C-alpha cells in the first residue's frame, strides 16, 4: 500500500522523507526486491528479520551503522569471554575425570 499519499478520512497525513515507520520483515524484503527498500534502524530491527534478509543487506540500509557496529563488537567480545569460560570449565572437568 502507498503510505506517502495522505488519507484525510483516516487522519493520516502520509509519510514524508525523514519519517520513521515500522515495517514487518516480509514487507521490507518485498520492498528490497522491488528496489524500494527504505533506510532502517538496525538496532531496532528484530533478529527474526534475518530469516528474510541477510545481515549484510540490512547493513547497507542502516541509518545507525556506527552504533550497530559498536553493539556487534561488544556482543562478540562477550561471546569470546563466554567461550573462554566454557572451554576452561570443560578442561577442568576433563582433568577431574582423569
């Protein structure tokens, strides 16, 4: 549906450049495939969107790429710490069984 056309009967002024609007992942993917994908806030995008659109594609349209990269880096650091703790625990368990 056309969200840029005003619909006064519904008190809807129509979307303009710079407006923020929520789309479901399927509709965003449909717009992308039609060459009409809007920019997005990656940090506000649900992870289930990755079932429909690859992360690398979403990054191309992200308005908040710098912030999203910082969050991704922090999550990767936490993941590394958890893996190190897990591996240490496994090694300790293996030693106790010998």
